[in-house]
């Protein structure tokens, strides 16, 4: 098994926190993300690109004053292959877990296989 270095873990945890943050707000801004995660605009752009390109999350954004960053409603409403019982079981295990690494793995599984409405208000 490949072991991640400290910088890789830090980056993965930051991306996890960004995604959780985006799921828990209807809309935010670069400023809001900077304040939440204490990161630069370049890091925000890189992490948003990662969420879109690697995780397949549809992100809508408008730059500048009055701009926004949000997860699209189209992505939030998608139907995934797990049954409702399987989705609920994943959410239960995620919520009970105290290990941050395990939580990131469980969250990744939920993102890939669960319908977002199951977990977005439970994080």
C-alpha cells in the first residue's frame, strides 16, 4: 500500500474540508473560503479544479465583486447506485468515526456512491 507523505495528507485533508464546507453552505466566495481554510486564491483554484476534475463535482463560480462559488444543484440532486439503506449505513459509520483518515475515506466513498442529499445536511 502506498503511504502518503505529510504534505500529501495535509493537501487531502484541506480538500476534504473544502468539500465539506461547500456542501454545508448554499453559496460562498473566495473570501469565505480563504477565511474558512486560511489559504491563498491559487490554492482555492487548484483545490476547486481537483474537486471538479478528479471527484467529478460540478462547481459553479463567478469571479469578482458579487461573485460566488457553489456546488451546482444538478450535482447535488444526482442519483447514485447505492440503495437508501446502504447510503444510510455509510452515513452512520461516517458520523460515528473518530479517526480523521477513516472519515476522509468514508467521505470519499459517499461522494462517489451516495446521493448528496443523504449526507450534505448531516456533515
